């Protein structure tokens, strides 16, 4: 055996012995600080003592061995990692006195940096409430005005009003999380440089992954540079994602529309949304993709690709520019914009027939520069224009229009420009495929729509649209029903579309083809 080989072996042995000593020196076991992990003793003080000790040491890992840790608010500090081991459960207390106001969160941090929550354990918020009240905890994880955050490898069950809320956070990475919750799953509010990957988020009663700008910092702040990839969003019964049963007995969310569980930009939009990409996403038993700016924010430079959806409970694609202008936006704030959006490689099966895909602004404020490419949507079908005109109350399930709407001419869809944006806000639509209104520079290329049961409505309705280019668009149609209706449309072009003829129309007040 050579001397060189012996030296290498000795050096390797020395490194392997030194590493555990270094790890132990930087690790703070919560049991060493008095945590019982028996599911009945309140471990809040012990956990916070371990975090404070790690912080006083300049940082370190706060370690949760297997067991159930009953706790109220846990306050994070800078340069800390919470490591929740396999078999460890952090369980929310039922005692309101154990939560820190005004956060009312199970785990929270404000103005911190270099923080991680990792490990294969579970954060259980079954005692958290859907909305704040009585001082009770209403969020599982809340991070405010922070940076350099990592969330990885844990599961979260029943997160209250929001399982993970990040407000004014920069440089956040979330990877390999499983979230199964009773309201919002993961909210990205006024954040920058966010990477979300490999998540499964089940949220039947609210949004699964949602970017918003709600003025929680006291001022608008752009949501920008966001990447969301390799995710599943769903509206299964609560808990059935984590237990693997994927139950589907819940038929509607609290707003009386179908299960939610989608990816969404908005509704809260006091600030802007810019430079966002969403890719490789699966929607199952949920609402569709929603891009909404209604409070003055500018939504632009959005790229979405490689999406599949099944059992869709409202519009597969919903792009909305509105003028709700909700406070805290100052009075007189100008209406925002929605522009430069690209959506490609989307396959949808079994979409609710009441709600076509919707792209719409409001009078005088167009949605602009929307490109749809390689999209196939198969709706359930089974409707007709007479149902649209009459709008019986039992056909409009939304919380917002549960009383129905007055009878109207089928193509006179109400504006609802100041109301909460949801596809059901317009009632039943006169198109089964796409309803496009108050829009400019719209391109559909290799787009195909059809139905499982015959639908006697046009595939497309365009109203107040300037610059619509249909290339290789296909639409299934019933006998005697028009494929497309144009109202107040300028610069419409179709080429290679089935069953439309190649057409170029400079301007038209009303035409059916």
C-alpha cells in the first residue's frame, strides 16, 4: 500500500469525522430546549427558544425529530433553517392566546433573510381558521418583507385562509412541496424573483397558486420575475391529495361556482405583474387559468406553455382587464393594462359548457397583444342560444349572480366592468369556444375547439375587436349554426381555418360565418 494512498485515506477519515461535529455544532434540537413532541403539551416556548439560540449563535438548523409538536406562533429569525424530519408534525394549537398578533400565523417572519424550511415532515393547520377572527391563527406560513427564502420537501395540510403567504419577499425558492388545504394554497403577493417548482397544490375552495398585489405593504410593488414549473393544481376533496384517495364529492366552492384549485394572477391588482412564466402545469378537477387585473395594475409579458386540464369547472382560459379599482388604490388611479401574453401548447378535456374561454377588457380599455398557439379544448357541450337569451336562474350558479339575469338578446353580454372578476360574472355566454371582447391584436394559431355533446352556439364570438388573426383554427359545429360571429370588428383575417373560408375583413358591424 503506497504512502500516497494512506495519506488520502487518512484525510478522508479526518473529513468524515469532522463533518458530524460541525453539523452538531450548528444544529439545535427542539427537544433539547424542552419540546415534548407528544401532541398534547404546548411546545411553542421550547421551539422559539431553540430558534433564538440558533440566532444568537449567528445562525443554524433548528431540528424537529419525529413526533407531534403542538404549538402556536413560531417566529423565524435570519440565518435559520427549520428542518422538519420525516415523522415530525408541527400541529397548530386551538388556543387563540398562543398566536402572535397581527400576523396570526403558525410560522412567520418579518424582515428576515437567509431562511429555510425543509424536510420530509408535515405542517398541520387543522385548527387554523379560514379568516382571521378572535385572534385565532389563520395562516400556516407567513413571510413579510424578507429575502433569500427556501421552502423544500415538506407537506402542509389545512393552512387556514392561506397555507403559504409571501408578502414583499425577494428571492424565494419553493420546491417539492405538497399542499392540501381549505383555502388559498400559495400566495405570491408583491414579490420579486420567485421560483416555484415541483409542487402539488390541492385547494378546492380557493386558488392553488396565486400571484396578487393587494397593497399589504401599504404601497403597490411589482410582482415580477416569477417562474412556476412542473406543478399539479387540483380541487379534490380536502385531505385527499395527501392521503392518495383524490376524492371528488365536493361540487362547488363557497362562491357557489365549481371547485377552484387553479393558477391565477389577481384578483388583487393594485400593483403590476411583469415577466412571469408558467410551464408544465396539470390542472385536474379545478377552474382554469385566470389572468386578471382590475385595480389599476399593469399585467404584461406573461408566457404560459405546456398545460393540460381535465374536468374544468369554468373557463379554461380567462383573461380579464376590469375597473373594480378597489382600495387601497388611490381615488383616480387610472385603469391598468393587460398586454403581451403568450399561451401555447394547451390541451383541455371536459370543460364546463357554460363558460367559454374569455379574453375581455372594458369599453375604451382593450386587452392587447394576446397570442394563442397550439391549443385544443374539448367542452362538454349540450347548450344553445335560447338558453343564453333566457338565462334562467338555475343555469347561473355563481355567488355573484345566483338570482339570474334579465332576459336579453343572446349576443348582448353584460359588461360587469366594476365587479369581482370570475368567468361566471357574465352569465351564460353566446359562444361555446372563445368569447373575445374589447381586445386588440389577437392571434389564434393552430387552435381547435369542440364539444362532447352537440352545442348549438357559435364556436367564437368577437365583439369590439381590432386586429384578429385566425390561422389554422378548427371548430366543431352543429348543423345550421354559425362558426363565428363578428360584432364591431376591424381587421379580421382567417387562413386555413375549418370550416371558415379564407377571409380578410377590414371592418364589419355584424357578420356571421
